[in-house]
C-alpha cells in the first residue's frame, strides 16, 4: 500500500486496475473522470467492446467505491456510441449495474458542448452533449452549492421590478405537481443556483490527447463537491486536466494513467500551474513520476 507521500499530488503510471487496490480505503473526497468510451481510443487504450464494457468497468468501480470517503462523490463523464446504426445501451446498463454494486445514482448532469464539430449523418445529427453521471455512497454527501452560483441574469431586472399579488405568495403548480414558487423571494438577489446543464466548449487545444475535456468541466465539479485541501482522484487522468483544475482550486490530486506520452504532457501542465514549480523527476516506468510542488496546501489526514 502507498503512503500519502507516495501517491498524493502525483500521477501514478500504469493500469488503474492494478494501482487502485494499493490506495488507502476511504482516502479521496471526489472522483471525476472520463474513461475510454467503448471501442474508442484503440491506439491509446486498446478499446473495449460495447458488449464487454460493463464487465470491464465494474471491478474498477468497486475499487473506486472503496477509496472514496463515505461523504464523497463520483462523477463519470461518458457517452453512448453508435453501433450498427443505433445507440448502444452500455451506458444505461452500466448505471443499473453500478446501482446493484451499491452506488446511489444521485444525479445526471448534461455537458452541452457549445462548439461541437459539424457534420452530416444519414440517421442522426451531431453529438452536442455528454453525460456526467453523479454517484454517491450515501444520501448525505458533501455538496457546496454556493460555490457554483451564477448571475441572476437580465430577466430579473424587468421581472422583479413590478410584482403582482401572485408573485408575493407561494404559487403552487396548477397541474398538481407539488411544485411551487414565490417570485418575491428573489428580489435583491444577484446570484442564483444553476441548473444541471453545463454549457461549455470542448477542449480546442487537446494537448496531444485524443479525448480531452475542458478544464472548466472538472473545475465545476471540484468546486461543487470539495473544499480546499480535499483530495481529487482521476483514474484515467490523460493529459492532466483534472490535476490542473485541482491545483488551481487549492485541492490535492492523485492521477493514474497508462500512456507514458500523456503522463509527460500532464507533468508539463502540472508543473506550469503550481505556485512554486519544482523539477520534474521522471523515474523508471515501474516507479512513480514524481510531480511535486502544490503551493501551500496542507497535507490532509487520511483514514
């Protein structure tokens, strides 16, 4: 088993199926990752057949569940692919399988890719969104909603200027849904809570990675589900986007990556954003890539 000094604020080279069992139980606050999608990235990860995807991912998920703290969150960025002209169901099957494994499927966020690449297909339109599935181990989990509030918007200036009598009381839904609103409650507020659709562009400069997501994506979830000095894990860290986001937000990180080329790219990014960049020491493949220097973060207590 690794001690904190061996794995904290480092990228561990190798297969996450081999490395995750070496990490301490209940040691990370947030897992946010985008694993290789079925039959994709074959030149980097070898590809996993859609029919085999659930069986491939479940042992990984079991280890993720073990290393996650009870109040932690697991965010899985994933998207179904098209097979023989129809969407494969491996993502839906994975959700069901994860629930049977003991995960709670707490929420589903949608990443709307504002600059999705144009094209034409005979039976569908271009993909402009991906799933960000939120799983937890228990109903009560760490969530800091105020950290991701957004401006109220121009609508509030006109809508809240002249309130009707209805606006000043709770107006219940007329279709008996149980939902209601009181418009007067929003007077004087500048910020509101966001919805579960995240409008973000894709990563244009992909830093030699075949499936890089924008740094804003992990940053948003890191702000929502962690506090400074918490630990963020990405078992498929690729070119280091999640680590860079964690450092910028004052969190610790641990990454796992199989591809040595991606690790080198990640190392360069990480050393560029640390408060006091230090020399990157690249050791033999059997050892750790020692990426150090995270400013003035405190070492968290584990266990």
